[in-house]
C-alpha cells in the first residue's frame, strides 16, 4: 500500500494553527480519489468533507435532463463540502473527481463542531468560501460571455494551479460535461490549442507545453479568480 502523503500538502490544512492541527490530525482519514468518483450527489447529506492533496474535484450542477456544467474546481488549495458548515447540510451540486489522486477527509460532525468553535478555523473557512464563491460567479460570467477557446484555457489554467505537474488525465466526455458543451467542441478547441503549440492532447491526456501562451489566450476570468484566492488566502503561497 502506498504511503499517505503529508496532509499539509493541502493548503487549508497547512494553514491551521498548531492547536487545531494537533486536534485534527488523529481524525483525518486518507482516501484514494479515482477519476470519475462521485464524492456526493445533488441533494444528499454530506457524511464527510474532503481536502484534496493531489486530486482535483469538479463541482457540477446537473439539470433534470442529465445535462451538466461545472461551477467550480477544488484542488490542493481547498475543501469539498462547504455546505456542511454554511448551514445547508446538503447542496444542489454534484462533486466528481476530475483528476485522479489522493486526499484526506474529516467526519461531518467534527467539521461542524470545529466551525462552531468560532475561532481561527471559522475565519479561515469563511475566507476560503468567499474565494470559492468568486470562482463560481466568474465561471457563470465566463460561460455566458466568452468563447469556448477562452473557457478551455481558463479551465486548463485553474486545473494546472491545483496540480504538481503539467499533465492532466481527462476524458473528452468529462471535459464536455464540465464546460457544458458537445464533445466535438472540446476536440475542436483542444486541437486548436495543440496547433498553436500550447498543449499536447492525446488519448485523454493533456500536457501543457506553454503556460504563458495559455494565459495570454484566456479571458480576464482566470486572473480575477487567482487574484481573489491570493488575496484571501495569502498564507497558502508560502506553503
């Protein structure tokens, strides 16, 4: 069995004050997060919150007809399951692993107890939640006003920020579901970026070759989201 990674590879866990860290550590459970695994479904009551370390989780809104679109991504910068401590207990979104890896989880009741202590954990989680809301709002604006090409660049950059390397393993279908477009549109967009020398795309594997080129090609939405995360969670930059 593989050796569990340091939980503090997740930036939120790394930002916990020492007293909270010592209290949380025995309660954290290491979990494998394979591609496509559903961590929670729309409307379900959450049993745990998740802190990805090497995985990326997509938060999707699923329509009655089965169509879906991504509203946010969560990786090593954050937590999956904010509705638990925001008072909702459940959420209308679905959480799906979009890039395989590992992470840690904490039981729902302990998370609620920690939040209700109203100390440094509460303030940390509220700052993270504000950053996540910014990402959700900007995603909605981007999907409405910007081209698929720009959306794909934004999505690649957000994913890259949450990975240690420059490679994503993704199926066309999963990317299409996240962007709310047809698979043909994803293929066309990816091939366009490949032709420009920005990525290499083959068999569901995307390798970013020119990050700076992607940043020049994307819309303003990526920079807005990144700036807000860096403003609200500056400590994560030093971890």
